[in-house]
């Protein structure tokens, strides 16, 4: 098992908030990110950055105004970028000259997605916006994203296995100041079932950085064997940075 400490990659937001107020996030995580106006302060400390931000009501993250800046910094400081692209309706070809990796969230059930995000995309619409991009692409599924309930996850794995050999599996963290703050994460046994299915179909199954810690994680790791384990607290690790760069 490869241990990854994600602290080597700094999350950058191209927005100063998020109007979507999605039930699992509520804009909380965007607020904790460094705004792109300040990225120059960190180019000597970090060599990789997660580029993301709040989505507009049509699922778009507004990267375009910052791409020339990112390209120049990349060239000058030899940086790497992982773009987390939201849910565009068309492939964001404008990022391909600057992005090293594209990360995206996947839903095989548009009704589950709409309940969480308030916008709807079919599985084919999500894939058609990602597959044409001529760069590395890494799908993400958040297990139990619907208030801790298992819904689309296994079907999503069955679909994604035909296109990708790596998958990142995150787990819902009920987060303060969100609509799902009082939800429980899915049970360890439910999560283990999803992981075991993914292990049958992917060369690399990653337990991503978003998962409950403490006793929950300890019990989970007794029941699953991810190929990659992302642990922000680990002082002993094989790779330091975002797991999507592996």
C-alpha cells in the first residue's frame, strides 16, 4: 500500500466563495482554500497545486481568466496542476495546455446528483465533458454522499471501469455548517463493500483525502486494502502531494 501525504499540494480556488450551497459542502471547503490572487506567495514552497473553486449555477468553475497566469507560473517555476473541473457541459479544452491532471466527480444517477448539488447531469453528459480531454483524468466517487446513504456508487464503478484504470474513493464527512451536518457517514461495512467491488475492476483504488478519521478510519483499514491511502497526518509516506499525480 502506497502512503500519500497530500500536504505537498496546495489547494487553490479561482473564486472567493461558491453560490451553489451543495448539501455536503455548503461552500465550507472553498473558503478554506487559498485564492488564486495569492498563489505567487507559494510558488517557491510548493511545486504542485490543486486548481478548483466554486461552481456557477450551471456547474462551471471559471478557470479562463487565470489560465495565462497559471501557464506563466508553470513555465517559470516548473509547477504541476491538478484541475478539479466541476460539471461542465462541454469539455474544458482551454485547460489542456496548463493542466497536468484532471479530477472529476462522477454520478451514475442524475437524481442523486441533483439532490446534493441542485444541478443535474446524466452519466453520459459527465463523461462526454471529460473523455475527449487529451490529458490524464482521474474519476472520484464520494461514498455515501447522499446523507450517508449508499445509492449510485456500485453502478458508477461498473460504468467507470470501462474507461479508467484508477479511481479515487472518498467518503462523506458530515461537515459543520452544511445541510448534511447531522448525517452519519456510511457504515464501515457498506464502504468496504464498495471498495471490494472497485478492487475487482481497477488497477489502482485510492482511499482519497476526504474521509472520516479516528476510530472510523482505523476500523475501515482493517476491512479494506486500498492500493493508495491518503493520510494527511502521516509523517512516513511514499509520496507527498495530491494522489491524482501518481
